[in-house]
C-alpha cells in the first residue's frame, strides 16, 4: 500500500527530517536528535505535525446519543468548548481505540482518533449509527499541529486575539490564528509539557506553520518528530494504542477506570463493570530501572525467582531522568508501587522498581 502524505510532507523533507512509515503515513521521526527535541519541548517550545490523526464530525439531534453508546466516558457532562478523553470498548473486553471527544454545541461533536485506526473506528462507530447521525470523516482535509512546551502560550499569543491563558486544560476555542479564521485552538496535548493542539484546514496549513515558527523564534522553537513524542508521552505514562492498549487489553487492567462511567449503558459496559467489581488478574504498571539498561516493548518481566509475570509494552531511556523507564502488564500481586521486578534485557536479568505515575512531575 502506498504511504499517505500529510499536507506539509515536502516542507518536513526540506527541513531535513528523517521520514519513516508510521500508521500508513510518511512521517517525520526526527529532525536533529530525539534527546535534543525532547528537551526543547520540556524546557521551551516545539511543534509536532500530527496531521495523520483522524477527525470525524458528528452532527444531528442524536449525535450525543451515538457517542454515549460507543464511548466509555460520560459525554453528557461536556459543555460547549470542552474536550474529553475516552475510549471505544469492543464486545470482547478489549479496546477498539482511545480518542478525544470535542463538543461544539449540543448537536455537533468531533471525535479525534488514532491514525492507524481511522478506517477501523469509522466502521465500528458506523454500525451503531442507527438514528441517522450525520457522520463526516474530515481526516484528509485537516492538519493538526501540537505546539507544546512551557513557552507555547507566549509564542502562540502573538498570532491570535483569543486570550490563550484563559483556555483551561481540555477546553478549546474556535477563533482566528495567524490570520486564518475558524482555527480550533485546543488546550490538549500528549507531552505533559503544556501547550495547544491547532486544527487547521490544509489550505492554510503552511501559512499557520510558518507563522508559528516566526512567533516562537525568540524561544528557539523547533520542529519535533515522533521519536521525541514517544519519550515525552512515556515520561507522563500516557498510553499508546497498539502498545499499552489494544483490542485484547482490558480497560480496567490498563488503568482506564477513571474514564469509564457506568451512569449509562455502552458497548460491553456490563463486562467492564464486572472487571471493575471483581478485579482483574493483570495490571498496567510503570517501572523505573534500578540496574543500568533500557527496557523495550515485548521484553519479559519477571519476579526475583525469574518466573515470568508479564511483559513490557512501552520502554525507553528517559531523557529527563537519565534512566530506563517503561510500562508493562504484570500479575496484580506485583502491581504495587515499590515492588521490585526484573526485566529480561537480552540474556541479562535487570532490576527495576514499580513506581507511581507520572515519571516526570510537572
């Protein structure tokens, strides 16, 4: 299958980005080095082009009803201009995808889904659309820039009359940005470093991108690739679909009970409720290496006697902490913070400790 390209593909190549296939798209993985880009976002401001993400617009009097039936969180609690983290449960106890739900007004919503799952999610939600909700897949028409880091507000404020400091976390405004009207300015992100996600029509993508870089020049703003995006989200313990949550993982085991609301019925809500009440055998935990070594996805996790108790789902060297960190599923008796476990790194058994998230405190 031919790789899809984001609107600014050629711009990224001209900036010297190393491009890799990711979720069916040709994407920039890094421009300089992962560590440099990671630190730019933690300490200053950087911009990710994450236009590969999917966007579905749902409109009509029954839009909320459809969202309520397919998502785990309670979208009826949303007010205009608010976003919510949620997931789509499947019928077998696993997760179709995790997503963001945006409410524009009582009859118009937007769902933001993972790039690798656009078609799968569309087909999944469509089968529940029995009341004629107008669903539009606008993924190919929009670009999405994540402007992240402590200097994001100061950089972007030069480009808009909207008071960005007034937009609370997980809220958004539709307003002017860089001379373009109707830009979605959302106080969300996947880095834990603060900032905004900017949704803009492809026609205006290059203009907005270039103006963001002019506005952030005094803070040494840089383009950031997917490599640093992964280490930044891992330091916060944010799940990555396909690694930490999948069609097979229980949302309760994955620690997603906080976005699972049993005030309504949704796909497999009974099964998930049972998991919550009776408990699950495994739990997703965060761990930090005691011995020197870097945990990687699919490495085995063991107890002191070298019995396998689980496996790593995400792992890396933390640029901020300078040690190996990871997420992984373990038998529930090993899930408590402070528990010592072993990571099988090639032919070595290295000590690690289960810790509370996030790895990096804000």
